[in-house]
C-alpha cells in the first residue's frame, strides 16, 4: 500500500511540473508591447516634422544669400559711366560686371578689368552654346555679358552692376526677372548734343548717329523701373545711391 501511495505522489508531482513550465512560456507579452511603442513614436517625427523643416530652411537661405543685379543704361553722353564709377567707389561690395568684346583693346584698357578681349570665333562659339546672358553686335564688333559670370557671382551673394544698352537690359530681364533696371536720362536732347560736342572725340557724323540712337533709347525708357534725370551730377549720384542702398538692404 505504501508503495502505491508513493508512486501516486510521485506521479502527481511530475504532472504538476509541466503546468508551471507552461505558465512561464506564456510571458512574451511585454516584448510585443515594447516593440510596438517605439514604432508609433518615431514614424511621425521622421515623416511629418523633420523633412519639411529642411526644405523651408534651404529655400530661405537661398533667398537671403543670393546677390542682386543692377542694370544701368543711358544714351551716350548722359553721364552713365561717371555715375557708375562714383557708385562703385561708394559701395565696395558692389561688383562691376565686365563685358566681353571682340574689338581690339585701347591703349589704356586692361584685359579682365575694362573688358575680356576674345576672338570673333570664340564669341560665336559661345553664342551657339548659349553662354551669353546678353550680346549684341555694335559697329562690327561683338559685345556680351557672360551668363556664367553672373550666376557664379549671384550664388556667392555678390551684388552686380551692369552697364549695358537698352537691348541688353531687356535680354537680362528675360533671364533674370528680379534684376533692377535704372535709366539715366539727359535733361534734353539739346543738352546731350552739347555734351557730345564738348568731348571733341567724335565727328559731326558720329555725333548725329549718337543723337539718333539717344532718341530711340529715350523712347524705350518706360521699360525701366527707375529713371534718373542727370541735370546735376551730385543729385543724380545721390538718387542712384539711394535706390541701390534701399534695394540692397531688402532681403
């Protein structure tokens, strides 16, 4: 009898052991909870918060750091060159956009400072490759503004001053709609003719051509955003400096 009881007790203990082990096997629930929580918390931050912030910061930085273009045009004898020289001295951070030309350099001119002097063949190659922001043929010579020169300077945050004619100004506005255009107006055609004669550098025939061109350019002055009448050099310089200072400080 005692042997049978012991056997039954032993059997009961062995039967109970698997039940304890099975209870231990049912404990993986906390692991499932810890896996699901991080996934729910991290997804919204990555997709909804982080990505848009990067895009907005990049756009704002681009607008704030990009340079500005100031295009100045005027008939020959209106005082444009004198005004541009004074403005460049007044604003050291303003860079002069040096044009390219196929004409021969004059005695006082230096390559890369007054103009970039290149061959006709090289100029035409750049026309075919669309490397000019604007170009024109004047009196048998080609003149042009390098598109790459403008893009590189603007991307660096440099402000540019372009001294170009009406035709070139319109082409620049096509490529760079944000460009600021300024026209220097003579007080009258009579005053302009008098100034050209005082130079004593042109023949009567050349002066007549310059006057005809001036009439045509003045007729297109409404294209420009700002018009300055140069009847007094000091006043004209102050007006031009005010325009540049105000626009340069606006971001």
